[in-house]
C-alpha cells in the first residue's frame, strides 16, 4: 500500500513534535529518584552558598530578612524535609543545626513597638515549625523550648478575634495559615496535649469563615481584597497566597492523628481547595501570580507552583487525591519547576515579598521559593507509584 506525500509529512511532523516535547521535559518526570535527588541537592547547595540575612542595626527589615524571619524559616523547613531523605542529609542537617544554634532556637519578636500584636504575629511563629521538625529528629529539649513558651503565652493571653487586616493578633491574612497553625498541631503531636489542637482549630476556622470564598473555593489574601477586581473584572485571588494555605493544610494533616475528629474538616478543605487550584493551572504547568487573570500576569511564578505541587504530591501519597488528573497536574507542575532551575541550581521566577499579584521576571529568586521547592521535591521523592 502506497502512502501519499501528505500523509508522510503529517507522520514526520508528529514524530518531530514528539521528539521536541520529549527534549523539553526533564529526563525523569517523577520516575528517576537519582535524577530527582541530583536536582534537589543542586538547588539546596546553591541556596546555602548564596545564603545571607540581615542583623540588628543593618538596613534589612528583620521581620522579612532576619535569620529567624518567615522567609528563611520556610527555607529551613524545606531543607529539613529534604535532609531526611537526601544521601547528603548529614551535610544539610549540620548546616541547619548551625543556623538553629546561631539563633539560640529562639522565636523572634520584631514588633516590640507594636505591643498590641507583637507576640501574636503568625509570621514570627513560622520558624517554630523548623525547630519542632529538628526536635523530632535530634530530641534536644532546647530546640522546642522557645516555641512551646510562645505558644503557651498566646493561649494564656487569648488574642482579639478582630479579623480586620490591621489586626495581627489572630490570623487575618491567608498566608498565616501556613505560618502558625502547623506549629500548634505539631506541639500537640509532640506533647500529647490536645489544647494546642483546640486552639489551632478555633483560630483557623475564624480565618476560614472570614477569608474563604465558598463560590470560587479560594482564599482572599485579606479583607482589603473583598471588593477589588482584576483588569478583566474577576476577583483578586493571589496564587502564592492560596499556595500558602494548601501547603499549610499539608503540614497540619501531617501532624493530626488519623483518628482525630478534626481531620474531616481539614481533609475536605484540602481536597476542595486543591481541586480548585488544579482547574486554574496553566497549560505550561505553572500557576500565575493572579489565579483568575493570568493574562495580566503571564509570567511563571515558581513559589505558588511549588507550594501547590507540594500539596498535590502529599494528597496523592495519602489517598486524598485519587483522580488521575491530579497526577497529571503534578507532572506538569514539576516539569515547569524543573525548567525554572538554572544549571547552577538557582531557582528563578519567584515573586518577591508581597500581599497580592505582582510582575515576576526570570532572575527573581527568594529563599521561601527554594524552601517550597524542596518540600515539593521531598514529597515527590516519597511517591510509590509514579
């Protein structure tokens, strides 16, 4: 049977397209642990070699750039998750122990001039997640003492329930659901004291009731965005903000006992939120700074993408996300993230610190983006079925 020229050209076109598509993807695409480890070690090594932080009296704002800032805390947490798996874990643990010792395992208080919420601020508690992670490995009492003391003080001095963004006593911005709730969940796990879970649940649900849009099944960043719209008229839902919530839910669920009566709420919210996010993933695998107006923010955004990929991998690993579309979304997300890692290990396309969608460029990086990537990669590494 003869095949005419047109058919041959179509076959040749399809063959070349498949080759190009294959070349554009990392060689492993969630199938080769050795290659995945090499990538994550490269990212971790680059960040360690380029790590710096502000000190008292320097130009940097310690809340965002100090050794114990939420930004760096996210990096340490991702590094700790990866240290538990990587063949180079002892090297990374040595670096993390040095960081903890340098900071004397303390919780920051960068708002002494704002006493109405200085000790309550959720961002300041973020590093407690790292400390408790390290305590679970090394069992040195000093690693958790300051975190325990701060949480006990907050619970003994109940925060105001004012949910306006200007109040930082409770969790009035969606990022806070990553920063603080997992600390209380882990304290309950480590101490056996369920008062920490009761407090966490009460505070979390205040934020959920206030900031969760039950129509779109997404979180507003804070109440300043209730009536704002994007250029296309859609509501303003920030990519990284919702990524923070998804990743925060992972870290809560990791600590919650399987038989906890609280699990159904957090599992259902996790599945609902992640499903909404998957439906908003772009064709190239990334999520954008603005979830409902990607045309105004067409650039990739790796911190949001990494946080959501972390949630996807956890959900698949723990049978919370069983539909095949979630595995496909995760594969697309990891291919996208891999493409944003330079040959030297630098992660690009990370939106700088902010509270809403902003423009992003390839050269932009940040420690919290790297921390999110390491959390996602560590969870992917655990996958039994690829």
